[in-house]
């Protein structure tokens, strides 16, 4: 049984769960169950987080705090998340030990070159892989990033990846321990000059390259060192 899991939180700084959801899926029957529930955190929800998922402080008044030990269904074999390292931190370790965790973000990074998709965000992959054309569970999709809506989007991304790369769910799980596609540090990955050699970009637009460095946009240390060297 596949269970796609997602949480919405108070924000990115010391996050606490305000909403959790899951979608159960089987190859035979499709989506067989969904669950979405609100939880009261010990601190206020940040405004930017509220704007993303739509959960307000008034909505969680009187709700129980997140436990994490009894939310994931017992029959789960594969627990799927987009950015599993974030979502699974809220699940009891004993529960995690009993399931096989698959991260669609990590899977995408291993299989899809970012120069083709632009990035590996869940919503981007949903469109890049063509999921939007005929999505599974489209009745659960919404404009705001609610837990179940995000779960359905992740489910579609997973199914599209399995189909595109001819993988079984077990093969996808096995890939969690294989290397990701290595980024070519000689190539600019940013939209303005995407695909061009850094040597050329620096020569034609030094101010832009300097801004990329000082603003911290270049996350790869080796790439940052290369650009700094060309400058």
C-alpha cells in the first residue's frame, strides 16, 4: 500500500504541524482513502506560511496538538513525500522504521536534469511531467497548498516518474540510495543565461555574476568558487 503524506506548518523556523494529510493509493483500485486534519501548535502561524496553505490561527483553536505516532495508516508499505527529510521529521521514529520512505524530490533530482525542468519543485514537476492533463484524484486538487491537495500532486508526480522511467515502486525505493545527477559547475543554471558557459556569462555581464555571488544565489560552493575565479 502506498501512502502519500504531507504536513503544513507554522513556518520554516522551528516548524510545528498545523495540518497533516495523506492519500492511500493502490495500483488496482486507485485512490482508496484520504485524510486531512488540523492541529493546534504552541505558537502562532507565520503570515507567509498562512498565505501558502490557508490555515489560520482561528482555524486551529480548540484542536489537539500534533502527536505523529498514529496518523500514518498501519497497512502502509511505501510512505511517499516530496522533500521527505522535512515531512518525516514530524513522524514517530517507530512508525518510520516500519515503512519504506520514498522522496519524490530526491527521485526527481536523480532522474531529471534541472536544466530541462527549471527546478524540482512539486508543482513544477506536476506540469513538466504532464500530470495536469489528466490527473489522478483531480477532485482533491485545490489552488491553495492544503495537505491532501499536495499529497495528490505528489502522487501524480510519482506515478508519472514511474511511468516515464519504466520503474516499479520497489525500484524507485532502491534509488533512494543512489547518487543524484551531478550539476555541471561550468554551466550557468540561472534563467537569464541558462545553459551558457560561466566564462562567457562573466565576460558579458560581470555585475550580474557579482550579484549572484553576493546574494548567495549560487548554492554550489564549487560553482561559486569557479565564478569568483572568472571574475
